[in-house]
C-alpha cells in the first residue's frame, strides 16, 4: 500500500497518505502560527508592536501582522517554527488538488498546480524575510504571493469538483479575500499619507482578516478530499468527475461558470492565449507610437518659440483616407502584414539621432500604423468574433500603455525620446513587437470587401471615431492626467497620482468589459447622458468629487469604444477612420491652442476654453451614438446572435486585463510614498533652494531629461526647488509628469501647481520638507499667456517658511508683467513668515518691475543685487539668513541654468530679529568660503570644468555671505 503511487482505471488507490486530514492539518498549523505569534506578542511586547512611525498606544491599539510576526523575539521564532511545519501539508495540499483535478490533455490543472507551488514558496519568502530584515525583498515576495493567489483562487473555482458546498465556500472566501484588499489599501493610505491616528489599527484588522480568509480558502479542499479514504482510495470516484452531491451536475457547472465569469468555460489552449497576448501587445505598440508623435513634434515649436512647420506631421494619422480608394484598399488589405511591420518604424526611431529625421521616422510609423489597423478592422468586420477580438486588442493596448507609463513614471519605455541612458527599453520592446506583429498577422485576411452592412451613416460614424479617439488619447493615455485636473494643492483633499492611479485603470477595465458584455446598454442615450455628466463634473469640480466624474467618463469612453469602433469597421474605412482621424487631429490642435494662444494664429479665439473642447468631444461622440441607436431592430438582433455565438476569445482578454491590473497594483505598491524625507544638512539648520526652467523635460537633442535633471539636483543637494515650464499633461507633450519621477527618486514632497485645465505652462514645487499648505494662483494676464504661481507653507526644521514659485508673462506683454508684479508683491507682502521666491521674472536687475518685486510692499530682498547678468530667473527672500548663492550651467538639459541659494533658518528670537531687520550692508556682506561652516558650502565637484558640462559660472564659483 505504501508503494501505491498510481491511479488505476477504477479510480482506486491514488496516493499513500490521508485525504481531508491534509487540509485540516494545514489549516490548524497555519492558524496556530499566526495566532500563537499574536498571543505571545501581545503578552510580552504589546506597546512596542502597536507602535508605528506616527503613533503608539492608545491611538493605535492592535498590532499589524508584520509587526507581530517579524519584529520581536520570541514571537518571531514561534511563528517561524509553526510556519515551517505548515510547509509539508501545504505542498501536499497542492499535490492532492492536482491529482484530483488533472484530466488527460488539460493544461489548466498543471498551470494551477504550478501557481500553487510558487505561491507556497513566496509565502515562505515573505514570512522568513521580514520587512525588518530586508524591506525590498519582503515587499517583492509579498506582492508575488498576492499575484499568484489570483490564478490559484480562480483556478480552484474553475476546477472545483461538482460539490455545491465547496463551490459556495470558495466563492465567499475568495470574494472576501479580494474584497478586503480595497479597505486595506484605503486605511493604509490614511495612515501612511494622511497620518490619521488609529487608521493603522483598522488596517491591521483587515490585514488579519486576509490571513483568515486566505487560509480558510485552502481549508475548503477538505470537502473535496473527503472523497479519499485515509488510505486514499477514491471510493466515490470524484477523481473521475462523478457528481458527489444532490445538485445536478449541469447546475453546478453553471454555478462555476458564473463564479469565474465564464473565463475557463471552454478550456485553455496555449496557442489561443499567445494569439491574444500578441494582439494586445500589438495594440500597445500602436498606442505607444501614436502617443510619441506629439512629443517629437512638440520639440520643434518649443525651440522655435512659435509655429515651426513640423506641426504638419500631426496629420500622419489620416492615412486611412487612402482606403476610400478601391484598388488601394484591396492592396492594403491583402498586404496587412507588411503594413503592420512597417509601422514598427516608429519604434526604430530611437536609433535615429537627428531630431528632424527622428520626427519623420515616427510620422511614417504612425501613418502606417493607422492605415494597417483601419484595414485590419475593415477586413475582419465580416466575422463578429474576430472583429471583437481586434477591438479588444486595440483598447486593451491602450490600458497596457497607461500601465507601462505608470511603471515608468509617465514615460513610455519604448518612446523615441527614451534610450538606455534614461530608462528606455527600446530594444526589448522592438524585439517583442516584431514577434507580436508576425503572430497578429499570421492568418490570411478574411476578405477584401465590406461587411455588407450598409445601414447607418459613415459620416456620423466618423464624427464618433474622432471624438472617441481624442478622449481616449487626451484623458486616458496616462493615469495621472485626470488626477492632475482635480488637484488643488495641500493639504491633500483628493486623489494623488502614485497612490490612486489604479482607480482610473479599474474604471477603464470595467468600462471595456461593459462594452463587450452589455453593448446594448452602453449604446443608449442614458449611458451617453451619464458620460456627459462625468465630463461636466471633471471639468467643473476639483478634489474627489471631480475625480468621480473622471472615473465615470473613463468607464464610458472605454465602454462606448467597442460599439463605435465595430460600427465604423463595417463601413467605408476611408470615411469612418480617415475622416475620423482628421477630426481627431483638429481636436488635438484645439487642445493645444487653448494654452498656446499667444503663439498661434487665431489663438485668442479659443483662449482658456477647455470647456469648449469637452463639449465638442462629447458632441462628436453623441453623433456616433445617434448613429448606433438609429440602427434597425433586425440588425441589432442579428448582431446579438453573432456576438453570442463566438466568445471564446473573451476569457483570454479578461485574463490579460486582470494581469494588467495586477501589474499596475504591484507598481503602485513599489511606488507608494514613504513620506520620511530628510534634508541634506539638517544638523546645520540650513536648506538649499533652487529655481530651474526645465523646458518641458526635453533636452537639446530630443531626449527625455528626467534622469539628467535628477542627477544635478541631487548632486547640488537642493532641498527645495521650483520647476517652471513643467506642465506636460497634453497630447502634444505626451501626457507626462516629470515631477513624479523627481519627487520619488529624490525623496521629496511635490506640488504639481495649477493643473493642465488651468491653461498655463506649469509651475511645480518639490521639497524635502513637509508641505503644510499650498495655494495656486493665476496672475492677471489680460493679453498674453497665463502666469502661474504657487504659495506654499513648509515646515522647515520646525519653523514655518513660505515659498513662492512663479513664472511671469512674456516680454511682448509689458502690461501683463506690470500687473503680475503688483499682484505677486502684495501676495508676498501678505506673509508675515520667513519667505523665499523662486521665480522667472523677465526683467533686468534694479530696473522696471524688479523694483516692485523687491520693495517695501513685498518685504523681499534680492539674493544678490550685484548679479547684473540675470534676465529671467531670480531668487528673493525675507526673514532668513542667506549664506550662499550659485549659478550652475545647464549642459544640454534645457535652455536655462539652475540657480541655487542657501539659507539658514533662525534658531532663536535674536537670530530671527537680525534676519528681519538687517540692512543692505550687513545682509549683503561677502565672505570667503573658508569663513562659513562646511555644511553651508556648495559641492566642490562643480568647480572649474565641473562634471558632465555642469559647472559654476558667471562668478566662476559660489558666493558666500556672512
């Protein structure tokens, strides 16, 4: 009997150790491991294990799992002893489950068994490597455990034997486990970001609940393993799929299908899964190339300070208009593989060094990509299932693009502005793109003509496509875009990009699934009305309420994309996609004109009218919806029948969407803010402040400049910095946010400043010190571009210090600049706290508006009145002791230098009085470097020739003051 390790044809001896007792043993020991550690920890170290970085007892009164099992002896040892014993039953449980569910020719049981093994190993990893031992590896293994819990849970439901009680318990416990993650994350954010007293205790309860649900889910296997004897003889034949309950098998199978959304109903085939993976990745490539076009176009008007002529390349998307010509349409449809492969030129562009040639290479890639996709959709329109799969690949590719951008701090790693030196993965992306394109086009085209459906209006369909693609691109190609629309400063009262971005992805995913499974409900005026309300709320409101509108709009845009694109594919693609992309292009230009009105013909007509853009977009989508709802009832019935008949691809798309969401959550976990940032010279009570105009994070050679900026800011030991020309949240700028990378990599708090719907070029503040409050201002600008300002209050070594970040208007608009100088002078004068201005003033020292900024009204002093060589960047201060000032050359990062100044915060009333009352002679008295403490000095590495073409210039060395 001990040698009986086979399964005979009658379902007899399976293995030589016990059935349900494996489950019960695993359950008992696993619970004992955690509960014994909790009992011992509470008994011996209660106040220590409830203490966190912000609060202790009595505000926090229940310990978290990690504090209980990993921080103290002997509870840590007790836990590890029991968890080691648990490993044996855990592996046996996985093995028995495989033996119970394995059937000849089925891949899924093997995949689930593998996930169970990896899940067990990662469980041992995060329990034995605690956050105290190695925080990074603990987090990586914990995330991996949660990731592999998803297929294990779904697979156990899908493979569950026909046992009604087990299926019911698995549904409840699996749902409870994943449902608990939502409040768990919420209360962790309340603790970590908002520092709410008691939030960590509530978080701890949800964390312990996860343990109970997780172990309980595996305990349900006891109900299935009861079919085995202690000798493990299958007396009821469950291993052959015999129904052991009183509920009919057909009913149980439907119950399983409903519990898993039918994902595994038709079995799993590796080839089909690879097809869908290739399709979605190819969709990701399309969106990556399309979203890169605006960035490389933007480089040219940026350096020309006006229309350059290269903006005409925005029309690269209208190539589907060629499909309106019959012979050309036939040629393209029959040669789709060539067209799709040629579109990959947009990825190869990173190898092209010259900006002009790189732009034209990307433009060619966009031209071929739009042409190829339009031809593919048109070709597959005759087959509803295949068309739906193509649409899902296209739209899921957008979600994948947004996920990748989040993981890379809003830069897409395969954009032509990326390369190895700034975090690009261009080579890897290109290699996978070639494989995906070949698989995407491996089947011959279904046809070269239309679908035969002539109902509806191609013109209205084109309107819908134009509005839809603009909405998808401008609002959903980056998860931080709409969050920054509703951002209004500190204290935080709404979502933040690196914590809440997944909500946008979740809304996009839910909307896409709604468009697939409930197209009839989506293509209605009711749904359209909900989408319009979402757009209005996003446009008009801030904070969480505004973001709720954003989520509503995100879900609607993704949902309506399925019927709108399907409808367009069935008509002449030259009209629906050619004209549709032309309309999209005009919206893109409109989208830029509202903020660039000072530089473009006719700009003042649309100045600051983002509301007009939203109305136009929703009106165009409404035209497409009108086209949909006007279709006759017979066509709808026929379409519904076709959709219902071919849905096998959906399970793979749902799985892909699930994986994308999991990947996003993993990236969110890794990017979660620590909020424990430290200034460079805290012991000296000194801080370094800087101002830098970053030229929209594109360097002189058209590469993304975040990494180079990060290096200079870090090496200059800047504690507080104002960034100007920093708002990149537009189609033409790639919907990026440089401040996310800089803040997280440098360990700084960040205020993005006035959002993208405020029509400025941007002003941002990064600080090593907590930002207690910030207010955004739009200064008077009756003629020229809007002038943004931030007024923030920082906690600098226990002293409240006001920091102002400001970008003045253009030289061509003197009245604007005069009004702005008066406004800002009064704003600075209203502060009775020590203050620093980090600014771009467009004036000469000691002349004109300079004397309004530096005046009795403002109370501010120039950081160095003898510096005659300034025109734009200025640092002013009051109530602080200024000890140093330097100007650092930019290299090729931008068109403006980095200016920095060092300030000492007064420690006593006497020092404060001197700082406030010192006259010009005392305040501006120069000293030599050796006369100031070492902690007050600027880094020596930038003396002389400096490093990487960064050096102290103008004075050839920093200046120091007594």
